[in-house]
C-alpha cells in the first residue's frame, strides 16, 4: 500500500507541477500581450472607422454649406433681375406719357403766354416725370450729333449730306432710354451718309 501511496504522491506532484506550469503560461506577459494586441487592434479598427465616418460627415457638411451659399447667391441674383425687369417693363409703359408731354411742351413752347398756368403745369409734370425716371436710374440715350450705334439707335431714315460726317445722327425722332446698361427703347433716328 505504501507503494501505491508513493505512486499517488508522485502523480499528485506531477499534476501539481503541470498545473503550476499552466498557470505560469497563462499569467505570462506574452499571453497578456496577445490578448492586449487583439483589443488594441479592435480599438484601432473602430477608431479608423469612426475617423472615416467623421471625414465623410465633414465633407457632406462642407458640400451642403457650399450648396446653400450658391443657392443664396442665385436667389439674390434672380431677385435683383426680377426687380430690374419689373422696372424696365413699367418704365417702358410710362415712356409714352413722357413722349406726349414732351410733344405738348415742344408744340406750345413759342406760343404760350408767360402767365399760361396750364402750359406751366404740363411743363412741371414733364419735369417731375423726368426726375422720377432719373431717380430710378433710367438714362436717356444720347443721339443727336453722335455716331450711329445699332446697340442704342434704330435708323428709320437716311440722308446723303456731305456737311455731316459718316453715320452721323442728324435728327432724333423719338428718344431712347436705357436702364442699367440695358436698352428699354432704342432711339429712332435719321442718319446721314
């Protein structure tokens, strides 16, 4: 029995040594490094994914900001363009009234008496219309004595006269007007040579 007991003790000791060796291996720094390495790799992957998402979100943000800025500029430009078109349309309709007032003043200029209140009223109304047009930024197109420019003038008559220069405007039949460098109405003119 003693032999059996010794054998059991030897086996128990061997088991104990094997168990201690296993514990030493499990507690060794190399095993800990392997476990830490896996955790570090997983964390690095997660950080890389989050950084990529952050970069994508920042790019989307910048694109949205640029699109909104472009939209704001485009609507402001369209708004200004609509205002300018409205002014041109309105002024174009009022020009007939101004033309008639100018004709009335021109017809009565030499005939009117000094105390003619009606003539003075028409003259003042014409002057007021011209001031309003000027205040809106509407300008008369210069014609008489200028060179003919098809961008601003419409030639409705032609005359050969050597006393005038080439393509010189000798008569303005109807005044032309422009608003912000866009022609509202071309000047109707008579051109020499």
